[in-house]
C-alpha cells in the first residue's frame, strides 16, 4: 500500500511526464502499484472536483511548489483523456 508521501510523489512525477517505470523506481513501488494509485486518483477525480482530489494528494504528501505545477499538468492531462 502506498503512503501519502508516495502518492504525492506519484502525482508530481506523473504530472511532469515520467513513465510508470520511472515513477516505480523512484518511489519504491511496483509499476502495477503506481498504475493502481493513478487509477484510484482518476476514479476519485471523476466523482468529485479533480482539483480537490489532487490538491489533497499533494498537501497530504507535503510536496512543495513543484508539486503544484505537476498537479496542474496532471489535471490537464486527465481532462484530455475523458
């Protein structure tokens, strides 16, 4: 199970264009765990305000300014995929 810090780092890394393989190596999870966490976040964002979901993930992991940028990019990418 991913920690809040790992989830925040996953959001940040994915938002800045890292592949699932790269993220898995950096955060110390399997590729399938990373994909699962992103799937859960996407599912939560479709049921509520996506900004709130990802902001919560970032704040819970106490990621700094780079996380905010990553959040904006990730939200934009998820909206394209809908």
